[in-house]
């Protein structure tokens, strides 16, 4: 038995043209402009929030690397039994900070995943141009039709017609 087609990917598409929830005191064009402006503002807020989250995660990852290095040095120094008060770090505090940073990173990643999962698709972000190019016809001056409108024979066809005649 064949699997039914999954239409769920079409659930997150926002179309402004087929909205029936237009307020009776507001004309359609103004309503569509208002909806478009609110959609653009929402997308800008989400992008700014994503950028802020990514910056926070980058800083947290840097601090996690630093803490990991300090903890690895501290564990290697435990074998040496050097009890210098200047070199000792609060290992429990560093481990707690490490766990806190990792939990904050996990929460931030979950927030980013939530944004991506619940992203609304619209005419502005549904597709994008990958390559844009213009092709100019070099034979634009040549006419392929006679003055009466009939197609002129190509050079190869003219040579064959002359050889047959």
C-alpha cells in the first residue's frame, strides 16, 4: 500500500492575498501593507535575537574551552602535589560554571531550533535567486524572415537547395 502524501510542509506558509480576516473599516491594501510591515518587523526581531544568541553561544564556547584547559591543568597538577595558593583555582566553582555554561548553550540551541522549526514561509523568504545573468543575442541585427514574412533558408539549407537545383 502506498504512503499518503504529507501536506504538513504547507502549514507554515503565510499568504497575504488570501486573507479573509480584513477588518471592515480598513481597506484591503492598507491591511496587506500593515500585515507585511508587521511580518517584516517580526522577522527582523527574530534575526536580531538569533544573532544575539549566536554571539552569546560563541562567547560561552570560548569560556568553556578556557575552563576545560584550566581543569585539565589542575588535574595534571594534582599528580605533582604542588600546593601553591596562587596557582590553585576553585575546581568546584569552575566545574559548576562549566555545567552552567553548557546548560545555557543547550537552552540557546533549543531556542534557535524552535525559531527554525516554527519559521513562517512567505513570498519574501520562500525562494532566493542563486544566479542572475543576462544573455545578449549577437545576431540581433539579422532578420530570419523575408519582407513578405516567410522564413529565409539557413546558410546550410541554401547550399543544399542550390546543389539540388
